[in-house]
């Protein structure tokens, strides 16, 4: 077989320096760096007109509306519904709250609200697919539709001279796959002073007046309710004068040009994921001791939360454990069994939809423990059974084309990378064939410009695809070499001016800069390390002693 000695375009990229900067940026942003959420920003327009930057947030909503009246991405796949409802409701609130709003602003708000109503009605009446599995959509959608319909009722009784006659049926219809009784039950529980599940706090604003000062809810340092500016503002109520929750909101908008990201803080998940993907690629920048200590301290009996205000979850917990193990600081992974179900692991107990990426991270944490624990580790049969169960479940979730779908990310390339690499290193049974199918899917979906992407080519998705090929150990060599070279060239030409594709799933889709940048740096570093005549994808870090090829039995 003939190989080429043509230098990779990635060789012009200083990956170690880029990795070091990523670590420095993590330290400089102690709450994490998710980009602003349109849903969350619009909720602040409604809930917190007293908060610094209100006019800036209003102008942002007006400027972000698309020509068809929608806000947000992928109208045909339902991802635009939540931001469109949230922005429309905020503009209707603005019209009624400030009747003295005059001149150009009033005309723009009125016209934008009218187009938003029309767009929301079109989405609700023409939808042919289920609602996307964004966070708390079963609460967010009925709450927003209820609020919009309240405005429409009020406008019917006291019409606005500026709002054109509403062409709709008088109300926005509730989607048939949304049950409003869950929201009603949560509101009743809060009004009675009863507790709600911790994971519900992230979407507390959906409970309306019941959230305001709810006795069973208390902010946690740094003053957040549910790691959500909207939830925190809803709990605070109108015109607060002081306190940690107000300081939290002021800090959030100050750090984000008056806009609101969510979830925030998200530092534990962000730091573990960034350090982990760099270490996986063999990049070992100096990680400050406080950052490492923060990851260790985040682990409790229930595992680790993504950040303050969020409950511990199986995904963050497994990423933290795997990352610390790669840094040579393994921790007891016993808390993972808090998330064990009959045939898989969950992110949170009681979740609606299981996540392939969460199970992939669980498989890696469990497999890494077995691989590094030496002969006859404690509870080895339990861990072996968990590895087998999780591996089997991940294999069963693969779609016919070789990809996976996941609730935490809109792109199939993220769960594709997570599942393929977990199965390649720690999978059992049919894992080898499943990995081969996934690699074939990645190779077959590369775009003509060398990129990969669900809706268009992006830096983030291209990095996931490259890491899948580079680290899976199963990519057919000639095809993989060509795909990696083309993908690396695309990354190199775009990494200094990256897109900000909204792919991560919160209450709506958002972009998470460090989580997009770190895989790109890792992929370019691996492309640099790939010498002619070697098998693509051999990892630059050492695997545990019980590593087997896909399909082999660990232990």
C-alpha cells in the first residue's frame, strides 16, 4: 500500500498553545461560558424589566427575529417553537406593560409581536413531527402558550390600536402531545408550600406566580435558583432591592452584554469535558490544582452536578470520573450506581428519555475503573455486569444508518463520537460491528468542503466526526486518511473564526464555546500526530491493562 508524505495542513496549528489557552479561559470564567439563550433572555424581558440592560435585551429580541417571524433554528424540526413563543410573549408583555412606549420602538415591538404570533400559530398547526426533547419542554410549551393566550384575551377585551387584527382562532392551540396537568400539579404543590424535584428548579419560571418567593425553594451560592436566570427572576418577583439572587442576575447580565445564558453556572461539566477531551487526544496542558480540586470536591454521594443550582446527574458524574482517571487521580465510581436502571443508566431518575451519550460516558467511567483497578477489584462482577448492560443498550440504540440521536445535543455527531469511542474501548458483544457501522456513517456523510454537520458544516461537528475516526481504531485506513486530511483542512481554515452553531440542548438550543473549541483543538493535535505508515486513530494516551478490541470481553 502506498502512503503519502504530504504534510498535514494541521501541522501549522499550535495545538499545545491552544490547549493551554483553553485551560486559562476556563479559570477566567468561573461559572462557565455558554452563550446567551434566546428563551432565557426573553424571559428576563418579561420577568425582570427592573434588571440592568432591559432595553438591550428588548432590542436583541427585535433584531434576532427571522424574516418568517420565527426566532431560533430549524423551524421544520420544532426547535424554533420555544424561542418563538418566548420572544412573542415578551413582546406582548412589553406592549401591555408600557403603553407609553412611543415612536419607532412601539411600532417595531407591535409589528414583531404580530409576526411572532403568526409564526407560532403556523408552527403549532402545521407540525408533523413530535416536539424536540429539549429540557422541560413539557412545562415550557404549555406555560408559554397559556401566557400568550392570556395576552390575546386581554387584547380582545381592550384592543391595541397598533396590533393588527389577530388572524388566528383567538387562542394558540396546545400541541396534542403535551399534557398540561403536569404543570398544574407543580403549581399546586408550590402554592401549598411543598417541595418539587430538584431538576424542576431549572424551569421554575414555568410555574408563574407560584414561583414567586416559593417557601420550598431557596437560592444556592452564588445566588441562583436552578442555574437559570429566568428561574431566579421568577422566584425573586418584581423589583427586588438586594440579596444574593439579585447579585447573581446582575453578574450574569454584566458578563453577557445584558443577555442571559442558561444553564449558568455550568463550570463542573464544562471543565471536566474540556480537560477530558484534551487528555483523550494526548494533550496535557498544565491543569491548575484548584481546577482539579474543584472536580474532586464536586463528587458527593449522589455524584456531581453540572454546576451550582443543578442536581447531581449521571452524565456529569461519569465525565468527571473519567477525566480524573485520565489525569491519574482515579476516584471511587460507586456513586454511578445511583443512576442504574434495569437495562441502562439514566441522567436523572425519572427522566422521560434516556440518553445514549450519558450511557457512553457511564460505560467509559465503569470500563476505565475495571481496566485500571488491577486483578480482582472490589465488586468486579457488579461492574462487569454494568459494562455489559450499558454496552448492549448503547448498541441497541444505534439507528439504521449507523448514527445515534440524543437529547443533550441536536447533532448526531456528538452522541456518535461518544458512543463509538466508548464501545471501541470498552464495548462487549456486538460492539465491534456497531462501531464499524458508525464509522461508515461518518465517512459517508462528510460534506464536499471537508466538514460535517446536521444542518450545515460546523467546526464543532467536524471535530466530533474527526475524533470518531481518529480514536475508534476501526476506520478503514485509506478512506479515513483522506477524510481526516480534508476535515483537518476545514478545521484549520475555520478555527480562528468559528461559527457559533446552536447545538447544545437547554430549554432551547445554545452554543457552548469551550465545548466546541476543545474537540477541534484535540482533533487537530491528533492529525499532527498521525505519521505516515501508522494506523489512523491510535490514541496518544495509554489505555488500562484490560483494554480489548471491540467485541472482546473485559476481565
